[in-house]
């Protein structure tokens, strides 16, 4: 028995709760081969794996030798086992239109669309870019790719043409699937037009499939662009799911990091599906009779894992909603919960805080008694919002699962697990790691931090849902995630050992509960969306007037954080309110509206170290009215004085509200 296993067993004996959880944790660690095999056997494999894990740190082959297909596991197994008429998706469009898709309906659409892809020349391993609104055809397109072994790369429909182009170019996709438009807050978002702007910059796309959603007038390029329904009409249902190697990439999903370019996170098929299957059980305690609703957009990882693959693997009934949470009125979500008798509801702290602001009357108008479990994801939840969520939405009777994970982890890692055993909840803590997740908080030198000491959250890898690489860049995969820490005093369960760096600060309390304390790197979390400061800076310096830019985050009571930018101008350009507005709009256009700064300041120089590195930490302190801390490495103190004056001046001149309404 390893040291680590002994430690766990001792801890389990001492604890007054969590025995079952710790027992499973211990089992996962003592005998991973059997532990993961037992779970993986719940899925359908065309050929059973030969080894649960082949581990050449940091490269893992989970369920090596196994053959599996995601689309088959999400659809065919249910269609074949008597669940064919069970509802897979209750869909509601923003304008109020509704659709109900059974597993059979979904299977038919997916089979047909996989034939459309084949006709367009898509083969196993080809990348397919998807840029669509939250309509059932989005999961259909993803599952159709998975059926034939094509790798989907979904790009959030709120991204701009430039952001779309960067992602398509990096993935080398040859097909794009999009829609004529999307509904958002009563308006039509012109998706096809944005896609066309992107395509002008990337000749690799051979064909575009366009779904008719809004009926807007769009340009269709002869020979390149086809309507979804025209192609579907001609196609048959005859499509066998292709047996794929367990490590075959299921998808690429771009996410922000500390560089100006987004990173293409790659997930495999077998390990990822096993992780989703089991976390749906452990965390959401999913049952056949549940009506499950995860409000995430499929353009983000939460949507991939817990709108599409996770629930479908379980043959669950889900709700899917297209539009804004407060359209046409702030009770839209509560109305939907009542209409479909939703029992499990999974959303973000930002959304909860937004609804808190609208007031509880909106929720009180609706019968929410069907709810039995609530979840949150994407950012730390403040205890006040946690309590409101539990009382007003959960009626005081629903546990809240605060789930910590990342695009890279594939699925939930740290969370209460009522499907195993509900431990006492502490508002603001994601509680304990799930079985098989070996999370640790370490100090700068990589040694375990003491209780209540702030440190870096690391995972002593590997785990089945993990990313397998970064698309086209295995070196960065190694250096970004697996190189920061050594193996100081850590107990590893897998040999050879490896430490995965999450980029998050955290601390453990006396009970071993983990408290997430925000990002430790240059990544912001704005309304739960992950935005790299360097991405926004790169966008700003692309503008002709900007010489240099520094971007940081400022705490925000609703959105968690908002973006604040400092810019220096090139000779010949002068600060003005109109230039400020133009630059803010420019970022919105270049990256996407979610990345627009809420405040932008003109300065003559940025605070830098003697070696020329921008000290964003100081700017963060300035915009948040926090103590500046250590300034010894600052080259020129007047730069920080200037930044303070600029912030003071503008904030005095116009309240935040005015600044925002100006846009
Ligand atoms: O900082 C953590 C925060 O979101 C980051 C991951 O972002 P992304 O890859 O976009 O995935 C979001 C959805 C899984 C993490 O590094 N985060 C996520 N969940 C939580 C959280 N912070 C605190 N508490 C959480 N429950």
C-alpha cells in the first residue's frame, strides 16, 4: 500500500462523514485498473480496451486498445434498448417556438447528417468547424461528426469573425456548419454574415452548410454554400457508427490562456466519455425520471460535456433553451423550469447574481417544486448568492453542487457528489475532489500548503477526462500544464508521477475542503467566460492608434470580474472620449462582445519592471482600490501615479453606469 493510500485511510477513519466517498477515493487510488474498468463497462465498446492506461507523462492513452463511438453511446444504445421514444431534448427557442426530440428523432437526424458530411467528403480525422446558435441541430452536427470520426471544433456563436477565423485556421477545418442567424434578446444576430467575413480570410473551408433559423436574407456562395434542409432531404438514415480508437480525438475546443492566441484543447473519445458518464452519476445523481437542465451554451466546455455528451450517455431527458435568461422578462428561466418540471438545474454564479438583482418575486411567481438538485460552475460563488440560490430557487430543500473544473479537465473534478454520498456543504467551497481526482494545494516551491494557506491548485495526474494535447502543439501542452511544479513531498498514485497545473489559486480547510480563490495567471473570468488579458491586449494593439496596452480585471458584484484596459497612444493620436468608445467597440468586434473592456484609460506609459514586463498586478490593485503591495521591481513610479490619476479622474467625471451606457 502506498504512503498516499495509507494517508487517505487514516483521514477516512478520523472523519465523521464522507466514509463512502473516501472509500471510493481509496479504491480508485489503490486499484485504478479495476476501478476504471468497472465504470467503463457501463459504456458500449466495439472492442474492449487492453489496458486502462498507458502513461508516458504527460501523454496518456486511456483505455488503450479499445474501440468506441460517442454517437453510438449517446444514441444507438438507447434506440436499441427500448428508450427510443423517450424525450432526449425539450427545446425552446427565444421567440417561444418549441420542439420535442425523442432519442429516435435525434438518432435519425444524426444518421442523416452524418451522410451529409460524408457526401461533402468529410472523413475520419477531418476537422469540422461549427458556429451555431443553441438549436437542436447543433448537437446533431456534433454527434454526426462523432459518428464518422470527424473532429468537431465548435466556436461560440458570440465570437466575432476575427476570433472565428483564428480558430478555423488553427484547426484546419474544411467544412463550416452555421446558421442564417440567431435570436438574442429579441434581436437577430447575423451569424452567416459574420461567418462570411471570417471565410474571406481562410480559403481552407471548402463547403458551408447553413441552417435556416431566422429566415434572414443571406448570401449563399454558389458551389460552396448549401442549405441544411436541402442536403438533409436527399439523405438516407443508413449510417453505421464507426468504431474508433479510444484515444481518437472527439473534439477541439479553443480556450483562452496566457498567450495572445487561443489554445486548441483536444479531448479523446474513450477517457472523456467515461469521465462524463461517471460524473453525471456522482455529481448529478442522474436518474431515468429526471428532467435535467444545464443552461450553458454549447459553445463552451460545459455545454459540450453537460448539455450534449453527459446527459445523452445516460439516456436522460434534457431541456435546451436558445436565448437570453431575462427575455422577454426576468422570469423566463423559472417559467421554463415550471413548464417542464425540471428536477436538476445547473447554471453559473453570474446568472444567479443577475437574478438576485431582479428580485425574488420573479421566481416566486412559478412553481419550482420539481427541483431536487442545483449546481453551479465556472467561477467562485459568493456565499450570499449561494444562499439566495438555495432559498429562493431551491426552496431550501435542494443541495447545491458547486462544481470546479476546466475546459482542460473535460468534466467535473471537485464537487459535492450526492450520487455517492452528500457531505455537509459549505457555501463557497467546492468541497472534496471526486474519486480518482488527486487534487492538492501547493506553495510556490511545489510543497503541499498548510490548511488555510493560499496556494496553487494542482492535480496529480492523470485522470480519464483530461485533455490529451493542444492541437498541433504538444510542446506547449507539456510546458503550460505539466512543467510548473516538481514532485516535492507529494504522494503520487500513478507512476511515473506528473503534476498538472490548473492556473487557479485555492486553499484547503481543516476538513480537507477546497476553496477556489480565483485565477493565478493572466486569465480573467468575466461572467464565467474565460478571457486572456493578452488576447484583449493583442486586439487593442492591432488598432492603428494604440502603441501599447495592458489589461486587467476588476471585481464586479454581478459578473465576477470586468475588463479594464490601459493604453498608450502612437504619436499623432490624442486621448478623447470618442477614441475610448471606438477602442472598446474595436475589442468587441475583434474578439467578441464578451471581451469588451468596461473601462479604458489613456496613459503616457505603462507600469513595467526594469526588464520591461508589464506589471498588471499593480494595475489590478489600482482599479480595485486595493493596496499596491511590493513596488520594488517597478521601473518608474510615476507610471503608477499616472494610472491612479487617470482612474480617479474618469471615475469622478462619469460613474460606471454612465461609462457603460455610453457604449
Ligand atoms: O478559474 C476556474 C474557474 O473557471 C476556470 C475554467 O474555465 P473554463 O475552462 O472556461 O471552464 C469553465 C467551466 C468548467 C477554472 O480554472 N472555475 C470553474 N469552476 C469553478 C471555478 N472557480 C471557482 N469555482 C468553481 N466551481
